[in-house]
């Protein structure tokens, strides 16, 4: 079976994802949409995509599209994803899935009602390097895990209107970068008990630098940092009873990791793979749709909801509010 993909948005990640799709044999890129006809036409022409739609609604109405990749700003993920699912499309939605847990719950309810598949595009999970990390963790060679430390930071463009700085587009380092640190911590330690966050906001009220500490019933802790104000190492360490794992930069897509055990054993896992890493999540989307699943068993809706709830909790502590949060946030 060949799956026909539509691309919603014409930004940076949409372009990278099309490159990734082209490397998956049973994926066909058949259409793209933009708010502007000429942008859609130009994006399609450069990448040899057959159809260019001048609105997002027109892509939803395209009968020759099976799955839509939602690559719009965070503030649009809920409405775009729900529109596509209601029109009968399956959805791979860029991270963060939604602006808050309430939006995420609504999207998951729509997937259930419409019997459509939706997954948050946390591509790290499907990278061979993370699969291998999962195998090392499952082997118990580290023994009990005490701590995860991870950071993701770079200096964002300074324009106040840029989506990373702008609350109306769902800006902030937590939702864009911190999600990868939260993903790693959950991948290693599971669900946390509590979180304490500190950080700074820009003058529009979105987080530009935050550190959060999570505690776990096992006694483990995680210290995570996301920032759009400073360039940081973008590495991670996992400390266990018998040794340490170090993930290289950038920790969400590392070229490798080093396992160092206290007994002197050392192993370096390296992944020099050509091609676009975003492609690794695509076979999982195809497999789930073929099986008529509405969620991936490898990255479930409840996991996505857990990230949304944790980010709500952190934002509440930092004092970051989006218009859609309402009074109870
Ligand atoms: N997986 C990853 O590694 C990764 C990396 C970067 C970003 N992301 C995620 O992908 C999403 C898009 O990020 P990006 O860096 O590609 O952003 P971007 O370059 O700004 O592109 C976003 C696109 O969304 C469309 N759009 C629709 N409404 C918009 C609005 N009101 N304002 C601005 N753009 C609007 C625009 O396309 P039209 O003008 O053609 O409609 C624009 O090109 C975000 O959710 C982000 O978190 C993921």
C-alpha cells in the first residue's frame, strides 16, 4: 500500500520532512497547502509536489490525501489537526502537540470520534540511536537509574514577532525545546511525581530560559533546561548505579552515546546514517494506519497528554499564559 501525504505549512520543518518522506518507499507526497497561493505553488514546484492548495481547508477537502503532516506554529496545531481529522485524514502533528492539556484532550477526543490516527511527531523516539538507547536501558546494565540531566538551548532570532518569542503563536523554549528533555526523562524514568520550575520570561511573557527538576517515586530525579536565550551544550547524561550514559549534542538527535560502567567497561554507540532523521517516524505512522489504530502503541495519546500536563504545570510555575489557557490555568 502507498500512503498519500499532504503537507500543511511551508516552513523550515515542512521542507525537511518532505525530504524525509522521499526516503520512505511507501510514502508519496501528493499535496501541500499554504495561506498564500504563490507560497504553495513555489513550495510544490521546488519539491516536485503535484498539487498546491491556497488554503488549509482546501487540503482538507483533497480526496487524494490520506495523511496530513501538520507543520504550522504551535498555536494552530489543535484547530488544524481537528479540521483534517474531521475531513477524514489521519494526522502526524508536530511537537508540541498542543498549547495546553485541554487542547490535547480535545484533539484525542476528535481522533476517537472520527476514528482517525493522530500522533505527536516526537521523532527522537523512532531514531535508531534512541531505539538502541532503549535496548541498553532495558538490559539493566546501568542498574537503578538515579538521575537524568538534559538541556536544549540556542539563541533564537530576536524579532518579537518570531514564533519562538511570540505568545500568540505559542512561543517559548519549553514547548519547542523542553519537550525533548521531558521526552528523554520519561523515556528513561517513566512518569514523575512532582516538578519544580524556575525561569525567566521575555517582555511578551514567554519563557526564554527555564530549569525544572522532576522527582520520581523511585527516588530518582531529573534536571532539565530549555532556553532560547543562550547556546547550551545540548547534551544529556543518565546516571545509574553501575555507570553513566552520555548522549552527544544535540540530545534529541545525537550522533551517538557512550556507555561507561564503573567496572571499566566502555562502549560507544555511533549512528552515522545518511538521510533525514525525521523519516524514522513515518513507518510507524503507516503501520498504525494499516492496523486501523488511532494511536501509536510506541508513543501513546496518554504519553502525549502527560507532556501537555507537565508543560502546563511548568508554565503555571513560570507564569507563562497563552490566551487559550482561560482562567483556570
Ligand atoms: N521536529 C523538529 O525537529 C522541529 C523543528 C522545528 C520546528 N518544529 C515544529 O514545527 C512547527 C513549525 O515550525 P517551523 O520552524 O517550521 O516554523 P516556520 O518556519 O515558521 O513555519 C511555519 C509555517 O506555518 C504556516 N503558518 C500558518 N499560520 C501561520 C501564522 N499565523 N504565522 C506563521 N506561520 C503560519 C506558514 O506557512 P504558510 O505561510 O505557507 O501558511 C509557515 O511557513 C512548530 O510546531 C515547531 O515546534 C519541529
